[in-house]
C-alpha cells in the first residue's frame, strides 16, 4: 500500500492510502467522540468518520471539544 500527503491542522503529514479519518484519529490516540472534523472546508458527521477516506492533498482540521462554564 502506498502513501500520500495530506494537510492536518496546517501540518503536512504522510498517511497510507486508504486511511479513513477515524483510523487516523485512533492511530494518534484521539477519541473520535470528543472532536469535530472538517475535511476540505466541509464538516464531517461523527457517524461518517469511518467511511471517509483521506486522499492526496486533502486538508483535515481536527477541533478538540473543551468543556467549561
């Protein structure tokens, strides 16, 4: 399997071809239930994170939810 470059939170990273957003998150110890993800300026619904595959040149923003009051 090959690799490809994607931009994640403004940093260029190399991921394997076929990597889903959920797989990326889990591989980086990020709980998918506490983040919001935007791919190429489009918000990705949490239930679709395991169906959306990252592609060469994609721009992924991962926003961590922080509670408070």
